[in-house]
């Protein structure tokens, strides 16, 4: 993760991601520029590995939620679950944990 200060009035957060999702309905067109995604995406999905668990579960999650990401999903292939954090649930309390054969959904990001 890097925080770049190219302009003293702007803070740019750059993190390597597993999956980033931006919806069209939230006027994200100007948000995707030649430089990349400028602003918080609607959804970030991180897939844990034995080498990145602590970083993804704490540091990146907290930073991304602070920067305005609507939902942050942590996929744990070892525990076979998906833990969802949202702006409304906060950094420390999951809004939902999907396990087993649960149908994974997000009314906030993927409305019907």
C-alpha cells in the first residue's frame, strides 16, 4: 500500500487489489481516468492467502473503508467464508458473514 502526496491538497491511496468493482449508476464515468480509478470503488474483494491475511484483514480493509469504499469483502478459502464490511457496519464489525452454501448477495452494490 502506498499513499502518494503528489499535491499537498490531495492524498492518493494505491493498493494492490484482488478485485475492484465500480457501478455505472453511481456516476463513476469521470472517476475512471487514464491514471486509473480516482476515488473509492463500490466494492473491493480480497482473497486471503497465507502471506497476506493480516494485511488484507486489518490494514487494507481499514484504509479502504476510511477512503469511502462502500463494501469490502474478505474471501477466506481456508475457512470457506466471505466476511462483508460496509460503511454503515464500520471497520470492526462485519455486516454479514456468508458460509457454506449461502447465496452471496449485496443489495447495496448489486440492487435487484
